[in-house]
C-alpha cells in the first residue's frame, strides 16, 4: 500500500499502473529522497487480478537468483514459468525498507527475507576510528609500562643480590 515500507526483498509482479511500474523512495537505504522507478516482471502476470490467481501463479513458477549479498543495486536472477525462463535484474526488485510512493499497491514475490535481505546483509559494524595522536599515545603508554616493569624487575633482582651478599646467615 502507498506509504508503507516493503517488508522483504520482492520481485515486483503487479501494480495498478497501466505501464506496470511503481515508484519507491529509498531514503531508509541510501539517504536518497528522489523516487526510483521499478518495473514489474510482466510475462505471465498480466491479466491476473485476484489473490487466488497470484497464489496459483506463484506456485507454478520458480525464481533463481544469486546468493544473498549486501550489494543494494545489483541483482541477477531469472523466473521460470512452465519452462520459459525470463531474466530479472535490479529494476524488478523492491528492496526491504524502501517505501512505496505514488502507487496504490504492489504485489511481489519474496526472494530474500529476514537476515538474507540485502539491507540486513549491508549492515556492518562501523570500524573503530583512531587518530594518529591516539595511536602514538598508546605506543608511548606501552613503552612506559615496559620500562617500569623492566626497571622493577632489575631493582628487585639487585635487592635480592644485595640481601644475599650482606646477610651472613
């Protein structure tokens, strides 16, 4: 429905638009507020209008695609309907987290859900940033501890030697 987020990575099958397209906003994914056009995968889908017809269609097709990966703008796959293979690309894919705009509704076939969705695959822990000054200070602190430890060990050894030499027991 218009204004709702897409719940999973979907191959777009149908929209009310006569040109079989829809508009999505990907601000949640890449920060861009410009609308992007996505196109329906049309062979075998046109003329279907009820949920039962789409369920029947979905049960008769096979979607082959790449393994889940974090590349938001790359998708390579195919849809096989009754032995006829048709290619799929990123223009046919609605990404999880994108928002449907200027389109009343859209029907799609889920290809990546949960942890396999491209946006989830794309989430990585931010690397720890450290300045050159902090790096140099860390090295200097380690050197100070090493010198302190070495000095303490040498002085403890000298104390033991002095005690041994000056105690006539």
